[in-house]
C-alpha cells in the first residue's frame, strides 16, 4: 500500500449550489472510505482557492484516482495525483 496526495480543484464554471446539494452524500462516502483505510487526511481550501487535498492509500496511482472518483463531488473536480515519498533521513 502506498500513499498519495490528491489535489482536486473545482472546474471553472462549477455551480457551487449543485455542489452543496451533495455535501451529506460526500461526507458519508468520505467516512466510509476512511473506515476502510483508503482516505487519511482531508483538507479544504474551497472558499479561497476551490481546492480539496486528500491523502489516499492505494496500491498504485490508478487505484488512488479510482478512490477519489468514487466521491460524489469528483465530477466537478480536476484531479492531480502525487505519489508521496518518505523523506530521506540523514
């Protein structure tokens, strides 16, 4: 299992009123994925930058992307997946 940081930004022209309609569904799905050990930390910078940061645990980048796209809000996101490397100890 590897760690990934997924940076999700809302696409230009996203109707935030539509987004707000799925908040409860999004929260339930995030809780389910956290319970399954697939999501770690979640950070929002939506008010100022329209960005969501997700720590994802998956076997590979495709699996990490699949986890994120299972979220209800993902249809409004541009998604970048970054593998996380352990810092080198000196």
